[in-house]
C-alpha cells in the first residue's frame, strides 16, 4: 500500500484504487455483479468497502472490481469492440454476422 499526500490530506492508495473512486463489480459469481459503488474504505489484504447507490456498504476483493468508465466511455468501448468484430466477420467471410453487428451499431448511434 502506498501513502501519498494531496493538499495536506493523507490518502491511501492500493494499486489503481483510492478512496472516493467509483468502481464496478466484475466478478460474475458475486451477487453484486455489475453494481457500481464508491470506495469508502480501504481495508487490509486487498479488500475494499464499497458504498452502493442504496447506501449499503459491502466488502469486496480488489480482484472483483474494475474502474467504472461511465456511460459514455462504456458506449465508446462497446462500439470499438463491435467494429473489431465486424472486421473479424469480414475476415471469416460471415456476411450475416457482419450485418447483425452493423444493426447493433446503428441502434447505438440512433437517438433514444
């Protein structure tokens, strides 16, 4: 664990995460899967206390969370992944898959 100082306030860091960061639970076996929470406490041995939207606090391992990108960044990442899959569809000559991916891309770009 690293300790740094920001404007005279001691902040504890554990790898990429620090208190106040918003993270998403990425462990599919955890019942909190895809929940977004704020790190409110860094515990020992790579455990974090998350404050969820409903105010509950839960303890999760650092292996179960990832930085939350936000809706716009997640949408851009998803679009980039779809474009990569379209390239793969062209490489394997799968016209149907290419068209299905194109339809998903159109739906993403259309105003809701």
